[in-house]
C-alpha cells in the first residue's frame, strides 16, 4: 500500500495500533479464550468507567452498601467497573457484542482499538456487531474521531425494541436531564446504521448459535445472548448484571443505571435463578476482567464465581 492509498481513518488506525502494541500495559491485554464447541469466546478491554456511588445506587441503604463494598475491598465513594467487550470467533465469522465507548465518553474508557490490536483483532475483520443496548459505553465506539463508522465490513444487529426506542424523536425530550446526552449520542450514532441494521425479536437466532434473550429493564430493549455449540450454553449478559457483589448478593436492590429499576430487578432475579439452576457460564460487560464466570446460590442470594 502506498501513502496515497491511506485514508485518514486508515492512517489513524495504523498509528493507534502500532502505539498500542508497543506501550499497552499488561493489565489491559485481552483475556484468555473460552471454547464453545469449535467457537472461541474472548474478551477485550475498553478500559473502565468511573461512576459516583449515588448515581449507581441512589435508593439503597447506604450503610449496607458501604459495608458490602468495604467487605469486598472496593472504594466507597465511586465505582470503577470494567468494560469487557466479548468477541466470538465462529467459523469464518468474527462477532463482537457491542463496540465500546469510543474517545468521547470517559477518559478512563475508549481503549478498545488499542487492545484489539494487541489481541490480534483488526476492525476490518469483524463480520458482525451484535448490540445488547445503546448506552454510551456500549455504542459510542461505533464511529471514530472523524465520524466514520468503524468495523466497516460488518453487518449490524439490534433488537427491534431497543432500536425503536432510541430512534424515536421523542426520546430525547422524555429522558431525565442527566441522561439526555445518552439519547442525543445514541441518535447521532444510530443514524449511521439506518440503511444497514438487522432488527430481531427476543428468541431469534440472530446468527448461527447466537440466541437473543429478552433482558429488558436496564434499557427498554436490552438483550442478552445465549451462545450454543458447546456442551452447555454461555450467556453474554451485557448489563443485565453489572456488579460482582451488588447484582448477586443484593439482586433486589434497584440500580440507578437501570432505566426501569423495577423491571431491572425482576430481570436480574429471573436471570440469576436460571444461571444458577442451569450451572451455565456467563460473561458480563462490567464484571471484573475478563468478566467470565458462573453463578452459585448463596442462601437466599447468589454469588459470582470468576473463571479460574
């Protein structure tokens, strides 16, 4: 390729990838792979979020919340959840679930392209992008600094209810003031996919071996995905489970990040019961890196057991 063949986006990607391969801290490198039959699931870090505690859990007993965080060795003023983007290599497909936050959400996030380079994943090789939902840390990485769509060779897939909610012109006005930027940002980015999005319903086989599971509550059309093909299915949970302690030990606590907290609780309880009963593996976006493990019952609650 000559210099004349390099577009401004290719030039940016080449520079970022080279810098990332040389300078990336070991802690940001991709997790080991999980085999699902002949397919391979791995996660790549997009960095982490920094969230005020009163935003994440505004309506729970603060003394119990602080005690739980202290017990688990966590800060008691902010939460710093990981952002784990799952990649599924299945035959000739490279499927990614969500696209990270991009460069314009939080300084601590937006590391996906660097870490993809370290993992040996090229954005041009992604064949499919499957979205769990449209919050900034899952969607805003769709475009680069030049407002051009990344993963330009991919097909894009989203649940119909999620797409229709965020594309509705009335959504911005209906959102609370502190979340209006979420809606504006979603509408700006989804406009790029208007003529190429594949919409689906809960229960659909979105791609071979990828089954959509209705997990609404965090957002109106939030989807999780069961990955079939191995001896047991693996759940890509997205943000249906968001914290390794609170979501499991106190699943009935309402989460401030859920758009419908009551529905979020109901979804969480149902999902945890199913995972514990089936002894199924899961990966979730905000659990400790690499976000993979299992759910076990713990009295009347649950616990997350990270993969060894």
